[in-house]
């Protein structure tokens, strides 16, 4: 099956999860993340401001702020399909940007270098056992992950994990950890 078919099939499955079940899954994902050494040992966290389809990242951002962690989110550069991360300290630092995504307002936030991000929470739609992921198809994260030398983790429901499916391509870069409702998997 092609990546686009796997992506579309999983998007439909995710859209069909009812609100209560989605909240339960998210609570379990947060529990696994917040109790992991990945979270506890990282001061600078890179994360996306989630869209409705994704697992809600706002509670992660909020707890990061409460714990005095530095939270940074990406701003896309659509022409080059690259991203830069900017530190955000409050909701007012964020506005709608490329693809209707929530991005940092680069006029009032500070750009941070990739080497400063200690933990990068990488979004995705479909995952395999080896930590390869299918995202939304732009390749922004695969480009960013080149020469990124710190920890990477993805949050996913076990329903998003397709075992024994090989869909990775030469340019794809796997995450180092996957957190599901039940556990943190080191790859």
C-alpha cells in the first residue's frame, strides 16, 4: 500500500474516534510522557501546536510552562519545506500561519537553534515498528531531523502502529522513541 493510502486510511480512523475515547487516549499518552526520563531530563522541548486531528499538545505545552521548561514550536518555510523553531512563553506568541497551522509569531518570539532543542516531539499519522512515520506529506520533519542530534519521540495510539509494515524511503528518518497509551518504546 502506498504512503498516501496508509495516511488517508489512518486519518479516517482517527476522525472516527469519539471525543471521550480520544481524551482517554490523550490522558494515557500524557501520563507516559510526563513520567518518562525523556521529559524529566529535558529542559528545552520542541513540539507542534496540534491541529484538531492530532493528539492535543496544549496540555504538554502548558505543563512545560508550569515546570519552567522552554517550549518551542516550528514555523514552516513553504518554499524550501524547512522549519525553524521559536521559543513561546504564552498563547499570544502564536498565530495562524502556513497551511492554517498555529505557528510562532516570529516578530515577537526568539528563534532557537536545532542544537538547543533537547527533546523533539515529532508528529505523525502512521508508524511502524522501526520508528518510521508517515506525516502529512510535506517532509518538513525529515528535513529538520537531518543533523539533529538529540532525543526524538512520537506520541501515538497503538492503533497508529502498523507492525511489520515497511513504508520507509531513503530520505526518511525514524524517531528514537515511541510513546503509546501503555509504554515508552526505545528503538
